[in-house]
């Protein structure tokens, strides 16, 4: 089952485009996606999943499962950075500030990993519940606060701005606003109201995801090539952390009674590491942290690992738990 | 040149995008309210090469460019000096002639 | 009816995305749409409406209504700036140059307001006639010439370039060329010839409009926040002018015998203020005018007002006149 | 037949958008397509045709025709620059380096000319075989090597980089990687695997091509206007070379037994001149060559000529040969 | 430095996009035919802060950058001085060494 | 200014995008490892005007900007001088004050 899922995942057009991008990046091809196009595609993807999630919740109605899942997501985002921090300091040899920064990245989530996982789950006939989009949005930022607490004294230096500015960055971060905003719009308009705009957000969705993953492959490979900050230990942790966190996520999801697809998705969220919202906040609030370390691990190691191995593993685990 | 010309300092600060507000803040405190932000598409430094195709914008950079009097420039340099290493800023200051420069 | 139309408008996905953008802009979220993407979307929207308008005229055939509507549009664009100028000088306290510049903006039209109005009218089963796209294109620039005449002596300083350069900017302005060009292409190819390309221009249309309005919300809110040129009087005029001009437009449209949807659209065009074609020409021809005033009013006050209140008001008025 | 094909081609929306762009460029309108959008559209078009070609080959199965066509394409790309070089030196009055650079452009191919030709052929019910995408990719770069050999001694100056760097640029050029990569992905996933992503790559295809050709028209016209490097002789050769090379291509295609659509396409490829892959490599390897000459001819003369006259001519010739 | 080096003036004009043709025109009249236009992504001045995300491009800015002889620079400054306030231009001039600068 | 300030050269090379690796290479050989690449949106020179809307990126340009010591600058200028005409590069060098400039 794992192998089978894994193979069908690896041969899906999305993953193949990711592999193509990674190959081109490794081979130093001059293929590149213009930065505004990449940003435009990510806005499109976030608006689309927010909208679709909201519409699904409008259909399915609210349930206690939603609140449970939200609480579990927030708890994971708040708690996962703590063990991650310990491991990064001990096994990874990072100093306090860098370990805290990396831990915050891994407590938060990656939108594209979520989307890729959802597509794969849908193709396997176990789509996650619509509210998982809201869970993802809720998991984006709690880890940031824990990361800053872990960095502790280091906070001092950037302190002047960090009071309100941090609060602000955390809750009004562009990705969070767009995800939550589109989700709410989906809730308001419902399935019928969405008829005029759905063609746009559905027809193009998987194709845009292909091109976006092509770019992610390029970016991940280039970062791996250019980085001077990654050690082998850190690369190892970039594989270990998602496996551990993904396992915890699936476990928690199953324990609170989520359906298989949603439990797998909670695992995928826990396994994923942020490379959009968190890096910008960290650069502002923990400028002493080396972004080469955190982005190197999140983008160049964990993202490719999750897309190819981590997602199928979470799915397999959730399926086993469900059986 | 017929116009009244004065000498001013031309300050360039190379700064990561998320830290730009910090530099603007320091400039405002130094009394500098006019500035421009230039697009930087790539570069290299102690941390290797980068290009702004990065999906995460956290390492994209801008050049903060301001023309100001020596006095304001000194104040800005004072404010930014402690951050040069910790925040990875690069700062350099040239000299320019400004026409009708009274307002700078 | 007004209230009902108003509510259904306010709860359409397009307007909700505009509100989301405005909220994010007000709350200083770092959400932003890359500028090339915004420009790309506006090219798409203009090509699409030009094409569709041309195809509809090719279907419906030419009629004297078209010529009447064109003449009415041009007359409105030429005449509306005159009372607007008087009001802006007296009630708005603007000097000659700035009053003339603002009047030119309000005599011209806003493409996105037109598109939003057309979508709303279509959803209410009273779509405007296809030729209204041509009317819009015809209204883009006459107001510029009147604005420059109103500015009078001020013209002197920029005079060297303004002879041919102005003429040129006016008739070969990018928006005008694209709108008219796509309209003509639609006329030539007709419904059958458009079959291969229509999926692109139709499937995505409303979705792209959502994302574009998200950006408009961001831009309008940021401009309102950053502006130092707007006084409360000018904000008031930014609401009053579209109401007055919209009323005149609907009246004229009804008087020349347009169908309800088209009469409402003529009102919406008259009510709307340009923020693309006119600002660039004014910056070139009346550089002494403060763009903060005209863009502040057009983008940050009148556009949001029209999208939420002005359009439903024009529709309600046209419906009443028709009854 | 020629006239008829020609007319139906000239009245297709794609060509009309090209003409609109060319008109706007000639008339110095400020209409423009942002550069990242243009690049994004070209990535989309290349991914789409690669994918579709691969899927078609996966359907039709491999055949010796594919190998024959590939060999013919590579041979054309290698050999056509030689007579072109001679003509450019003699009739065009170019020096060695510039003649070699231009010859390399004409030995290589233009992706958009290929796409436009394929669309026209499809509308005439003689679509080229899916593998012609692979043939195009194979023809992109051999001409570069021949061009550099023709430039001969001139190679010396850039020699330090040119060994591996050139090899690299030639085979890992972004366009080649994306075309071949998407083709292989299409081969792997086949028709069934492509179901989720095809809507994106098909629905938008012709519409995107319209907007891309609008931009090509603008760019070609502006280059024609700004260029200081084109002489009338060179303009003449920009028309003559595609006619001659197109004829040879159709002949070879018919001779090796390709179907009419594919033979016409081989002619269109031979007739087209590169303006993406080759210029960048030439700038690097033959920096002494004036890009104004080669790009002026390829973009401002040959591209418009092919899109309006060359493609119908190749189709007519292939049809005659087939009869 | 082995090459023949000359001193030239490095002129920067911060200008709204729609007014760029005006500056180019003035440069041509001053005998300056070579220039580059740099992207400016945002800034602040007497009219508050701006960013080029504006949907209307009318307030987006570019830097007109030209290297020229003192004489041509003086002519350009003469042509532009009257426009500095009315058209909201910002102009400053530095000094640079140019290798093989004869043609500037 | 309290900080330790040194004078350095500010090098600008205007270069076609495909040739940027050549300049970076020359800079590395001259011992310059830090640089930034600025976006240029258009310009004019001996070959007429251009804008980076060109579909083919071969003529789009960047500014290679580096701050370095006089010695390294001299070496870079030596390396690039022979290419100025053949490769169409434009090179100019100014002087700037750098805070904590030891590393440049
Ligand atoms: N000497 C230099 N000249 C110009 N830009 C530089 C220089 N050194 C560093 N930079 C830029 O500053 C960024 C950060 O440099 P660093 O702090 O050395 O990592 C680099 O990525 C470059 O874009
Ligand atoms: N002192 C300065 N240094 C650099 N750029 C400036 C300065 N003052 C103004 N600017 C730029 O010029 C634009 C117009 O300034 P102003 O004329 O003061 O509104 C601003 O938006 C900035 O981008
Ligand atoms: N004097 C100058 N000042 C600034 N940029 C220039 C100058 N001359 C040329 N350039 C730039 O360098 C490019 C190549 O110039 P050229 O080698 O003269 O064709 C031009 O397109 C401009 O972008
Ligand atoms: Na996580
Ligand atoms: Na109006
Ligand atoms: Na060819």
C-alpha cells in the first residue's frame, strides 16, 4: 500500500514537474520562473483553497469536529517547536537563536505541501475535510511566538519594534489574511454563490500547481547548491523532523476522530515547514538568525522530502490507523 | 550651472526586504524623510550567491537610497552602525551635488 | 428593490474580494499583488470585454442605437467635466489646475467599475448591450481635452510637447487601443471565429476580476491611508460627483431609448472616474497638478463608493425609469 | 487554396491580435505587456505543447517515423546555417561574426511560430504529429554549434568560458529543458494521467497565445522602429531565408514520408528563426556580434513574415506535394 | 590602472514614469544620448510614501542615470532646473572615473 | 561619525544579462566576492534605445555593483578593460565612505 501510493504519487504530473524543476536546478539550467509569476500563482492557489474550503464547510455545516481540529492544529503549532528546538540544539549543533528560528519554521506549515497532499488524497478518494484549510491557516503563526520565546534573551535587541509589530506580522501576515479571507468568502457565498467564479479557481488549479511545483523544484535545488550553511547533521534533521512530526500529527488527528484523509492532512501539516510566512517574520524579529539555515532546511531538504516521501508516509500511516 | 547647488551625502543601504521598515524608521529618527527603494535582483556576499527568484521573499533585498545633509547622514550612520553585522546590512556613503538642495 | 439589489451585490464574490483587500490594506497587512500581475490581469480583462462586446455587436448587427449611445457617451465625457470643475473649485477649494485635472478624471471612465457593473447587471438578467464597450472606449479620452482647456493658461508650460504628444496620448493610449482593437477583432471574427479563444476569455473572467478587485481594495485602502492631499470636502465630493453624474448618465441613457441594462451602464460610466488612462496623461500635460488629489479621490473614495453603492443606485434608478 | 488558407489564417483571432500589437507598436502607443507576464506566458505555452506532444506520442506509440523526423530536424538545424551564412556574407554584406550569428538564429527555431503553425494546421484538420514537439526541441541548438564553427577564429576571445559553458548552455538551455521535460512527463503520464491537469493546459492555450502574439506584435514593431542595424538588404534576406528554408523543410518532410501536417510543420520550423535560446548563447559566445542585426532580422522581419505569409506558404506547399 | 581613465559626472534624476520622455528629451538636447533607466520600487517624499503596486502607473518612478562630461551635465541641469519644483523631479550629480570615457 | 570609516571604490558595470557571469568571474579573479545586481528597465546607447519588454532577454541589462578596495578595483578594471568595446560594457567607478569597511 505504501509503495503503491508512493509510486502513484511519484508519477503524478505535479510531482513530475517538481522533479523536472529540481533536475533543471541541479544541472544549472537557466530555466526560471519570474518572481512575480511565482507570487501570483501562490496568491491564486491560496485564494482557491480558501474559497473551496469555505464552500465545503458551508455545505457540510459546522460541527464540533471543526473546533477539535482547530484546537489540535493550534496545539501542534505551539508544542511541536519545543522538542524540535531541543533536537536542533543537541543533534543539530545550532546555537539558541538559530535553533529557535528553525523550530518556528517546522512548527508552522507549508501551503504548497498542504495543497499537494490534498490533491493526492483526493486522487486516492479520501479528500480532507474542507475545514482543514482553516486548520492550516490557524497553524501558520502560533509557532512563531513559541520560537521567539525559545530564542529568549535574543529578543531584546529587536525589542523596540517587536511588541505590536510582531503581533501584527503574526496575525495580519499576507498568507493568513488571504487564506482566512477567502475561506470566509467561501462560507458566505456558499456553493450557489460560487458558481460564477469556480471555473477559474477549479479549471486551472492543478495546472497552476504543476507550474508552481516546477518553480519549487528549481528554487529548492538552487538553494541546496548555493547554501553554505547546511551541515550533514542538519540535512538529516530535515528528514527526521518531518517524519516524527508527521507521525504525531496523524496520531493526534486519528485520536480526535478525524476521517482518514483529514488525519493524514493534519500529519502532513505537522510534517511541513514554512518557507513563506515564518522566514519574513524571523528576519524581522530574530535578524541574528541565519536564514540560510532555516530556509535551507525547510526548502531544500524537507519540502522535497515531504512531496516525495513524507506525504505518502502520512497517508499510509493514517490508512493503517483507520483500519 | 546657474542654479544654487549644494553638496549632500548620498547614502545607500543594502538591506533585506523584511528589514526595510527598520532602516526607514532609523532614517525618520535621523530626520531623513525622503528616500527611494531600488530593486536588487541578485548578488553575493559572505553567505553565497542569491537571486530574487526565491519563493520566500525573506532574503530578497532592496537598496535604500537617500540624499541628505552631512549632519542627518551622521545621525543615520550612528543609528545603523550597531545593526550592520547583526542584521547583515551593507552601508556606503558618497558625495553628490544637488540642485536646489535646500530641502534635503 | 434598491436594498435587495444592494445586498445581493455586496454578497457577490467579486465585491467580497474587494472588501477583503480593503480590510487587509486598512489593517496594514503585508498582503500584496505584484504589479506585473495586476497589469497582466487588467490587460486580460480589457481584451476579454473588448472581444465579447465586438462579438455581441457582430451578432446583433449595427443599429442607430449604437451611434446614439456613442454620441451620448462622448457628449457626457466632454460636458460632465465642466460642472465638476465648478464644484471642485467652489466646494472643493481646489486651484484651477487641480480642479481641471480632477474634472478630467471624473469625465473619463473606470474600466473595472464598468466590468463590475456589467457582471452585476448580467447576474440580474439585464446585461448591457455589447456596444457599451465601445461607448466606454469612446468616453476614455474626450474629458482629457476639456480638462486641459479648463486648466487654460497652465497649459503653457508643458506646451512644447503637448501639441502632437497629447493628441497621441489621447488616441493611442494603451487602454483605448486594446479596448477598441479587441472590439474590432470581435467584430471581425464573430461568434464562430471566437470559439477557439472564448474558453480562455470566459472561463477565467469572473475569477480574474475577483483577484483584481482584491488588489483594487488593497490599493484603494493604502492610498487612503498614505494620502496627505485629501480633505474632508474632497472626500465628500468623491461621493457626490458620482451620484450626480451617475444620475445624469442614467437619465440620458433612458432618454435616448437604451434598454434598462445599457442605460444603467451609461450611468455607471458617467459616475466612474479614471485611474489609468487619465492620470498618466495629466502627469505629462499638467505636471503641476498634484496626483495625490485626483488619484486619491478617484481610487480611494469614488471607486469603492461606486462598487458598493453607486452601481446598485444606477441600476435602481434605471429600473425605476424603465417602469 | 493558398489564398484561401492565407485569408482564413489572417482572420484568425491569434493573427489579428498580432496585427493589433504591431499596429500599436508602429503607432507608438504606450500599450505594453509586462515582461514577467510575457515570460510566464511563454513558460505556459512551452509546458503545454511539450505535455500535449508527449501524450500524443504515448497514445500513438513509437514508430520509426519519429526517429526519421528527429534525424531530419537535427540535420536541417546543422546544415541550413551553412548556405544561410554564405548568403548573409555575400548578399547581406555582413562580416564573418555577424553572418555566423544570424545563420545560427535561422538554423534554430521559433517556438511561437511552431505553435501558431500547429494551431492553424489543426484548424485546417491536418494537425502535426505529437512528436513534432520533440523535433522542435531537437532543432533548437545544433545550429548554435555550427554558427560558432562558422565564426571560427572569433571563438578565441570568449574561449575561456566557451568549452563547458557553451555545451551547457546548448543542452541545458531553459527552453530545451522545459520542452523536453514536459514532453517526457506527457509520455510518462499518458492521456489518463493527464486528465487532472489538461483543463489548464488546454482551456487557456489559444487565448494565451492571442495575448502572447499581441506582445510579439508590439515587440517586433518597436524593434523595427528602434533598430539602427538593419539595412534593406538584410530585410530582404529576412524574407528570402524563411522562404528558401521553409521549402527545403517541407521537401525533406515529404521525402521522409511525414503526413502533410507534419511535413508542413518541418517546413515551418526550418523557416522560423530563434529569438529566445540562440540570442542568449550568442551574446555569451560571440559577444562581438551585434544583437541588433540578428534579433532585428529574426523578430522584426522573419517572425511577422512567417506568421502572416510563411506558414500559409508552407502549408500550401505541403498540400501540393501530398496531392 | 592601465587604461585611459577620465573623470565624468554621474547624473541621477528621480522622475515619474510619464515624465521620463521629458528628461530624455532634455538630455538629448544637452547632447547626452546614452542613459539607463533604473527601477524604483517605492519611496517617500513631501507627498508621503508610495510603492509601485499602484494600479495606476502614473506615480511609479524611475531613475534616469547618465554619465556625461561636465559640459553636457551643466546643459542638462540648466534644462531641468526650472522643472525641479513644478514637475517634482529630484536631481543629483556625482563624480566617477570612467575607463575609455572618451565617448561620453 | 563614531564608527570606523574607510574609503572604498564603488564600481558599476552596465552589462547585458547573458554576460553577467563573465563580469562575476572577472570580479572573483580580482578578489571581489561581494556584489549586487540591479535591475535596469531600459536605456539608450550607440545602438539606439531599448526597453526590457523585449521577448528575448538577450539584450536586457543589469548593473553589477560592487564596493571594493582600490587594489581590487584596479585588478577588476584591468580584467574588464579589453572587453569594454568588444562586449559593449559600460564601466564607471566612484568613491564612497564605508562604515566597518574592513571586509570589503
Ligand atoms: N562589496 C559589496 N558590494 C556590493 N554589494 C555587496 C557587497 N557585499 C555584499 N553585498 C550585497 O549584500 C548582500 C549581503 O552581504 P553579506 O552580508 O556579505 O552576506 C549580498 O548578497 C550582496 O547583495
Ligand atoms: N532625499 C531623497 N533621497 C532619495 N530619494 C528621494 C529623496 N526625496 C525624495 N525622493 C524620492 O523622490 C520622490 C518624490 O519626492 P517629493 O518631490 O519630495 O515628493 C519620493 O517619492 C522619493 O522616491
Ligand atoms: N552615458 C551613459 N550613461 C548611462 N548609461 C549608458 C550610457 N551609455 C550607454 N549606457 C547604457 O549602456 C547600454 C549600452 O550602451 P552602448 O554600448 O553605447 O550601446 C545602453 O543601452 C545604456 O543602457
Ligand atoms: Na509543521
Ligand atoms: Na465618468
Ligand atoms: Na529555422
